[in-house]
């Protein structure tokens, strides 16, 4: 029954929320990696502006970013916050991509999912969410990245353990949804978390999936 409820939830979200058009086409792996690093603890608007700043000054390739002046990287990323650590991480992953993977992540992404995932996780500065974003968006691997919105929404809906860590939430969601819906699940849970299922003041009374949400039926106590 939980799988049927999950399918219904996703169906309603698809009817009420839009999936960004840019997600339809596969993204270049290295660009996805860099954009995801920039996005950490950063609003989408500032992530986009920082990535555009970086793109104006540098070609987004391991060669260019590995050899860039760290101060210039920091200046481009300043708007994204944590710009010093992000500049350092970007330069590190660029050098590793050059030295260990001959300048391309494509061979890594062609590996079986778990092997590819573990290989990405060995890169300093690449955590589970960043690895899963690259795997899903750039190689269509069957994984669901879990950001703060996905984590919150899935737990409030009872689709993941309330005290579950990253892996517990990811694996629980992947059991509830079909692999061909993993991308939609990730994107729509984020959109739903931003518009309705907000962290502090969720809009439960106008939520399109309130009838499927145990948190709503419990008087919003979990919200």
C-alpha cells in the first residue's frame, strides 16, 4: 500500500508543480560536479550567479580550473558564500580529475552504479549528495540525491525513517519509487519543499498532497 501511496503522491506533484526544462537534457559531468559544489549551503539564485561568474572568466574544464589563480576563483564564487573553501575544493577536484581520470569523468560514470559512486566519494570535497547529483543528472544512474528539502518532505510524508540518515532516506525513497521516476521524485520533492512543505511554516492547509500526509493528519505536529 505504501508504494501505491507513493505513486499517487508523485502523480499529484507532477500535476501541480513544474519540473525545470533544463533537467530534461543530460548535463556534462564535470560542469554538474562544479555547479553542485557551488550550490552547497547556497540559494539557487546565488548558485546560478556564481556559476555564471565562473563561466565568464574560465572555461569549465579540469585543465582551466586546476591552473586558475585561487584568488580569481574566490572572486567569482564570492556571492555563493563559503567561497574560499569552495574555490579550494573546485581546484582540488579539478586536479584529481586531471591526474586520476585523465581529465574526464565519463569513464567513471560508465562504471556500475555503486562502483562509480564509491569512486566519486573518494574525491575530497565530494559527499553523497554531490556524487548522487552527478550520477543521476549526468549519467542517468538510478539514485535519488537527498538535499534538505527531499529529506524533510520524505520524512513528513512517512516515506523515510524519521531519524534516518542520508543513506536511510535515499534507499527508502528508492524502494518506494520506480527508477524511471527518480529524477522527477528528486526535483518535485525539492519544489514541494520550497513552495508548500517549508521547514518552519509549512502550508499544510493548501498542500496538494495533504490527504496523503500523516503529518497533516496528526495536527501538523510533525511539521
